[in-house]
């Protein structure tokens, strides 16, 4: 196979945006506002797995509706999304992508069907074949994701979320109940989906009922931050700015007529300029970004937090500790600074010794 190279130019970049949240968090409404901005003047597509609930918004938004029924197999999702892409829609909403994992006929049901096919009612044998029963569902899911990555339209995937907790040993040695920490979740809210899906998303945003529609970044790269203000709901303007950026516009994310802002100094906090009214939220957002970029396993991340902040609950740290202790250290880690890497090694060695 021959491959040719040419100068890289951003043009017609398709994004996969994940909106994650429990019931009442504004996922569907936010997705529709966002899709309206992504395809101005045109109708977008909605693939509805929730018995026509998206039709509740038919009077507020201009979209074409596809009613997807069970079984919610991976290939059914892929076929529906590729059909919408082939029809020329600029934006496609899937509400909800969680059914591919936990819905009627989804991955969990499929694995159970495979266990029954392989072992029948022999409960001892059923235990023995549980891992083997995942082969077909996982292969189908992987094939679906590969097909989705070839889609040219912008995808907005809505995920249900469940609140999870975990037992963690506190500084006093006692076990404490805390919100579960995860690289694919935030503040205890974990998306309901196959575990590798969040890593394929361009950006993932948590929405919660107490601040419906207001994004809290789980994964949000620096070049996309300006499109999602952290103190206001997702709007059509967010979609318009993302669409302009994806087309290659260099001024996407800035008000019309404004001049580009100078690049921040390496020590500056990028979230601080966007959310000066809430420095703590800005610092936490920056920590979340750094965590995503570094990709440290959960146990190592917890050890780093405890070593630098004296706590594993980053939300309880004050903004001075975050800005002056943790964030500079994480930036040095991202640059693979030798002293920072050596410090991590010592922290982990101390954790293992303990």
C-alpha cells in the first residue's frame, strides 16, 4: 500500500461529543441546541432509542427523527448512524448510546445470551464460560466503533450516568465513603457504556440536574475549551463555533471583530481567563484536563494527589494549592521533566512501601 503526505490543514473535521448525565440533567435539550448550531439552517438527525421521547422537542427544533427499536446491537447503531451520515446530515444525535451497553439486547444481554447458549442451565459451567461469552459482543462493539470513526458528520452521543461511591482509607486510617473517581467520569457520575467508548470521544461533558445543561468537562482539549463556557448552558452558539472550527476557521471561539488573544505564558491557567469569576472551578477544570492528558492509572493518580496535596479528594483542596503546587507540577510531568518524573517515582515507591 502506498501512502502520500501533504501539509496538514484542518478541514471538515468530524467530532464525536459525549453528553453524560442522569435524568433531568438536560442532555437531550442541550444536544438539540448544540446540533442546531452545528448545522445552521439545516435539519439534523436524531436516532431515538427511548420510545420517541425526542419527539417532545419537535415544536422547538427542526430535525428528522429515527425511531430505533431493540435489540440494541452494536451493528444496529452503526447502520443507523451510517445511514444518517450517508443522507448528508451535518449533525447526528444518538439518544441514548447507553442502550448499546445496558439496553434491551445490548452488550450485557448479548453476553448473557452467549452464556446460556454455551452452558445452558449448568450453573457451574456458566461460571466457567463467562469470559468466553464476551468474545462475540466485544468484537461487534469494536467493529461498530471503527465504523463510527469514519463518519464525516458531527456525532453527539448522549449517555445516561449512574452515581457510584467507593470506600477509601482517609488520612486518619479510617475507611470513608467517597464519590467514585474514574478517568471517564466526574464527581462520582460514571457513564453507562462499554468501558472503552469514552476514550474515542473528542470531548465528554458531564451535565447534572442541579445545573442542567451547564457542562462540567471530563475530557476537553485546549483547542475546544472556548466553545463550552463552564458557567452557562450549552447553546446554539457553541455548535456554531465548533462547526466553524471544524471547517478550518482560525477565529472560531472569538467574538466577531475581535483580535486573537496572545498565547498565555506556560505558567498561566487557561481556564482562569475564561472563568475569572470562579478561580476554584477554573483550577479544577485545568486539573481535569491535565489528568486526561497524562493518562495515569487511577492508583498512580491518587498517589500523586496525596503526595502533592495531602489529600486524594482534589475538590477539597484550596485554589492556592491547586494553582501553585499541583498544576505547575502536572505541567512539568506533561513535558516529561526529569525532576517531576523522579518525584513521581519517589511518591509511588513510598506508596508501595506503606
